[in-house]
C-alpha cells in the first residue's frame, strides 16, 4: 500500500474529474465505486485507488491511497502538480 500527497492549484472538482479520466474506464480501466465532489474511490486490477482533494487557502491538498497502483499514483500526482 502507498499513501502519497501533493499540492495543486486545481479545484477539488477538477482533481476528481482528472482522476476519473486517468484511472477510470477511459484511462486504466478501474471501476468507480464511490464518488463525490472532492473524493473518489476506484477498484480493479487486483487493487484500489482513493483520491481526496481538500481546499487549503489558494491551494488544494491531494492525497492518494493505493494498493497495486503505486506507479500510476506517482504519475497522476506528477500530472496535476
């Protein structure tokens, strides 16, 4: 399991939208199991990915927790940072 975090200037809703594009059916093909405006949870490929985006002033803190998708989590954080 991996837990990583980063800061971004994107709004929480945009982080979730990009996570769907990256990890979801149009990306790595993971299934969306739970979604709200500031968090999303995916399952598939023998693992899972959770994304939480929290506004902190002018920046947004993004935390990802993953099992079996470590490389992709790092790639996603690089894309949104």
